[in-house]
């Protein structure tokens, strides 16, 4: 038996000795009333408006790039265009991260 197998076997033994509640945490049904209120407050504060506002902003900026009114071949125009593209990418990433952190997949 290799060193790696021994380490994995010891980890398996440790995991078997821990109950599911200790491993995962308290389920909402067994949580105290204070913990339930905190979870409900967090869910209530995360509404769909913030998600859609960020998404609409990212899409609007992306559509605006398609109608870029300045020359984007070289010089300052190219740098301005690349900056605008970076803003589009940043707003998309910002929207995705915010949506994921607040569990607002819909």
C-alpha cells in the first residue's frame, strides 16, 4: 500500500466518524429561529432587480459597441475602443459573479 493510499484511508476514516449534520451544517428545518430569520433576511434582500439591472447594463454596453461611432483602426481610437470592450467584458463578469454569489440563477 502506497503512502497516498494510506492518507486516503485515514481521510475516509475521519469522514466516517463525523455525522452528516456536523459535516454539512444545520439544515434549515433544524436551525434556530434566529438562524432562520437571518437566512430569510438574506434571501429577501437579494431580489431579481439587481440581477436584471446588471444584466441590462452589460447588454446595453455590448450593443453600444456594435455602433461604435469612432475610427478604431489605430491610435487613440483603437485604445478607446479596447477600453470600451474591456468595460463590456468587466460588466459581464461583474453580473455573473454577483448572480452566483447571491444565488440568483433565474
